[in-house]
C-alpha cells in the first residue's frame, strides 16, 4: 500500500532565519494536509535554505515549525519524516537505483540495535531493495527497468524519478521539492510536471514545492505563495494572485498577463475548446481537463469593425479600462460569457493605434487572437 | 606522440625532463641489477635482515592503524566543520612533512623520553619508547600522519554534503550517515592515504634512529651495515628494500588509477 493515510499539515509561525546573505523575517505559512503548495520566488530568494530549515538541516533563530500539531522546530531531521528532493537530485552514487530507493525503508525496517552498527546496513538495504514497497514505488514512477542501474548512467529525468521514489517510499508527512524540474529540458519538464500531478493525486502526500517558474507554479499548485526577500508577499489560488496582485512586486514578477483556469474539451479540427468565465476559447493543444492558459497582451487585436476570419477567437467585448504606458497602452476589455460571467482580457496596443481606435470605457469593441497564440499548460 | 610533431618546445622540455628521469631510474636499476639473485637469497636467509624488514612493515602498519583511528575523525572534522583555529590545525598537520626528521625525533624524545612525564606515565604500564618498538611506531606516526589525514580530508570534502542531508531526511542518524554514505564514498581516498602513509613509514630513518636505534628497522640496518662493513655488505639489504618498496608503489599507483575511474 503506497497511498498515504493523510498528508501532513504544516504550519510555520513567525520564522526568523539568517544564513549567509539570506534572511527570513517573520515568515508565516500554512500548508493544508494533502495540499500541493507552491512557494514561488525569484532565483536567489533563499528558497533552498528555507526548505532545508523545514527539513531540520538549519536552525532558525526564532519561530516555530509545527507539523500535525507537533512542534518540530528543534527535532533532528531524521525524526521529522519530511521527504526532500534537491534540484540536482543528490542520488547516492555508490548504490543501485533500487538501493537508493530502499535506503529510507531499510532504516525503518531494520532492528533497533542495527542503528548502532551502521556498517551492517547494506544487508538490510539490499533486502529492502527487493521488497514489494520498493518495487511498487519504482513502478509508480515508471522506473522498474532501471532498478539495478547506477545513478551515473541515468538521464536527468530518470534521476529525478529516482529521487522522488526515494523520498516517497518512506511515506513522508510532507514532501519538500526544491526546484525539481528546472534542471530538465522543456520536453522532460512538461512530462515530469504531469507525473508530479499524477503522483500527488495517487498518493495524497502534502507537497511543498519551491520554484521560480510561474508556469510550473500555476500548473501544479493548489495554492501559491509568492516569496520575496524572505517575506511572503501573497498567498492564494493561481488565478487570484494573477488577477489581483497584492503588492507591486507580485505584479511585476508575474508580469501583465492574461491567465485563466479553464476546462479543456475537444473542439473542432483537433483543437481544444477552453471554457473560462463562461467564454469558449479555441487553442492548439493536446491537453484536456483542468488546465490553465495565457494569452500575451501583444497578441490580442482590437478593432471597431468585424475582424478577418483567420483569427479563430473573435469576440464582442466592452472596454473596461484604458491605461496608456508611453509607447504602449493596455486596454482591458470584458468578453461577456454565459451565466452573466465575463472574461477579462488585457490587450497591448501602440499609442498610435489607440488614437486611431479612439477607445473609451463602456464602448463596444471587437477583440481577436489566434488559436495558436493561446498558451495552454 | 602526435603532439611532438612540429613542436620544438616539447622536444626541449622532454629532453630536460629525461635527465631527471634517468637520475631517478638509474641508481635504482643499478642497485637492483648489481645484486644477483643468489645475493638477495642470502640476504633473505639472514635472521637479522628478516627481523628488520618484518619489524619495519609491522611498525609502519601499527602507526597507520593509529592514524586511522585518530586521524580519520580529525580529517572529517576538518572537511565538514569551520571553527576558529582551523587553519592553524591544518598547518600543524602538514608540519611533520617539512620538519627535518631527525629534529622530529629529538622533539618526540623530549615528550616521550625516559625522564619525561609521558615517558614515565607509559613506563608505569610497561610501555617504553626509547630503544623499543613503541618508539619506532610513534616516530613513524609523527612523520607520516599528514599523508593519511590530508588524503582522508580531501576524500570527505569531495563527498557532496547534500547526500548527507538527504540521508538525514530519510531517517538516518549522523552516525549512520557517516558509515553508510560518507565513509564508503571517501573510502578510495582514505585507502590511498593509508598506502601512502604506510609506504612513508617504511622508509623512515631520521626520526626512528633517534628514538630507537635498536631494535633495527630496515633503513637503520642498511645504515649500520654501510657504516660498519661498507658498501658491498649494505647493498643486498638495500636492494631488497628497494624491491619491496617498488611493489608497494605499484599497488599505490593501481589504487590511484581506480580513484579516477
């Protein structure tokens, strides 16, 4: 049985931490049991150190770390039952894949006295490597065929799967992931992202995943916290954060984007039909089900007249706001959808075409963008 | 060989280097070739020679064992922790390499001699250093421990600390992490340190001769025969020792090559 009874509930209260140049001041965070929580922050914002502190590898100056109601702030790492996956995986190079995965399990299963004679641990590790738990975990991550290989000869994606299996097999109360996808090429990243979702759904582990990649955050996170200079700037669901950035930093870090959560179904010509805010948008993608999509403001065309038909997505909309920014102007429009809902879109137009269009809030306008301009993930 | 084509600089440098290579190889080869097999055989049959050689090997092994028990933990501390005075300790570990070994012998005599506090303390439990095997062992230990400590320290340093951290999060205590992750990964370096230290101990003369002329280790025996009876009498023993050292050296190279692979 690989499935967790229930993921752990993690609470961080008033955490203060200084390590080298990195500082955390009064960090507060709550991760719900079974949640996939993303900590999003720019590179170098100290996310690794924060995760290591949660794992017990550094001591905070003040504050508490509470796991399932138990204060673990000063517990040694081996008593916390938190899984850890490093960005470059840190696999044990002197063991096979199966032994890597079996290590934590062997430590749990070996007799108590064996802890005092760790040079005998190999025997328990090799036995655990043959156990059903390890085999099931290798199967879950689709790496059974690598069981007897050494990490040296694995690809990045394979290593990442081994690192995940090794952390998950001991049923951690919370799985800490440190930029788990950023060392991979885009194709593998996409695959592994889906894998992470699937594994999270299969096991129900609480996940705390740090990343600097906003797409990754949106695609995976139930909730996202934006971290900046050791402080949480905002916590919430992806769309909320993008729609209503709480601080200037969040707005700038995420950029002006049209980001929506949507339900993807089959559309015409092999395209997908994405339903967001009661509006159907056509996109070129293989993804179905719950997805997110973005449209770059520069890719959206505004017009007074009906648009030419090569644009798959054309809508009648109402101008909500016109915001000139030097050479460009951002025009927010609302596309009315079913059930009184409306899809808010931001379009970037040059100030010259804004002059020609002569748009004002409350006026009607035609908006259009290509199906291939819709980025789904 | 391809690199030598049209490269005069490489030729000149190679010729200069060849002088040095000849300078090392020729005396060794000359000694080994000059002694016929029957001479070596006679030398081996001498009780005194056999005793000296086996004493040399076992005393050096004992010194290495002591350094293993005390020096490997020190190497781990130096590799993993930072603390005030660390640079000083690292320098101190290197000092035996640069101190003249006879001076090292004098220094040891000051601390472990018969009149010294430690000498008397150990004397109470029957351990004598001057003119005794324990003296040979501490002399060898003193002059060769740097090799093991430094090799082990570099070995530990080359083990990614995050491997240790991951192991902790998987439920291993620091003790378990050391034995299951760090030590096995540093083992190759430690092993080559062991061989280097042991080989260095075998060849020690200066410090040993001051603490314990008797019982005689092989280098002292060679010296004594040369002083008392002359070159031809010292040569078979020297040849034997060179041959044995050569074998040790080959093992060392073999282990070193494995580290890279």
